[in-house]
C-alpha cells in the first residue's frame, strides 16, 4: 500500500516568483551597502587629503614664520619666487640648522612641486636645496612694507576642487626689523 503525501500549500515551499523577488530585494540591499562603503571610503580619502594639506600648510607657516621673524634682512629675489633671509651676528646662535655654528642665511624657493630650503652657516657655503613640502604648485613672497612679508602658497587642487580653493596666503612681521626701530 502506497501512501501519497499531499502537501498543503503552506508546506510546499517558495514559488519561482517569490524566490526572484527575494533575490532582487537582497541584491538591492547588497548594492546599497556597497554604495555606502564606497561613499565612506571616498569621504575618508578626502578628509585624509585635507588633513595632509593642512599639516603641510601648518608646517610651512611655522618654519617660514620663525625664519622671517628672526631675520635681520629679507629680500625677495627672482620676482618673488625666492625669499632670501640674512641673519646678523648673535641673532640665532646655536641654531638647529647649524649645529654649534651661527646661522648666516636661509633661502626658500619652489622647485619641481616642492618647497625647498637652502641654509648657510657661518664659514660654510650655501647648502644644496632640501625639500620641505611636496605638492606645492606655486610659492610667492612679497611685501609692500619692509616690516611685513606676505607668503602665498598654492597646492595641487584635489579631485573636484577649483584652483582658487587650493591657494593660501599669510603675512609675517619681521620682529627684528620692528624691534630695531625702538
């Protein structure tokens, strides 16, 4: 005697249409999660680029500002593309640039997308250019007032950014020049 199993509609399983609908819903959820991950990654990369630019600008402003403030004389050469800072005797003895010697001259310039610095210590020739910051497309020094020096820096624009948002400028007072007048 054979028993025929009759399955009710409830226990028969899913139909092909139901499986396809579930597959489409699952695919939409996976694509949404992938899109969210991609947007998060792009956002993270953008924030990292901005942080790198901010750190480069902060470092440049700190280093250049210290050198400008303590310089005895300053001159922009090459139509403002090079800044030459000279230091008098006793202004910066035992400077970090010159271990045990006195700093005589510092020069800043732009070389192949890099801000470079050249240093001259007492009794030595000017050093070879050393790279400070990369990713800089423009560097200009100027001054309408002998007590102030304006520094203009242009970075490589980030993806989707216009060049005007990649340019920054700051003004530094020449402390030695100001104090020498009193």
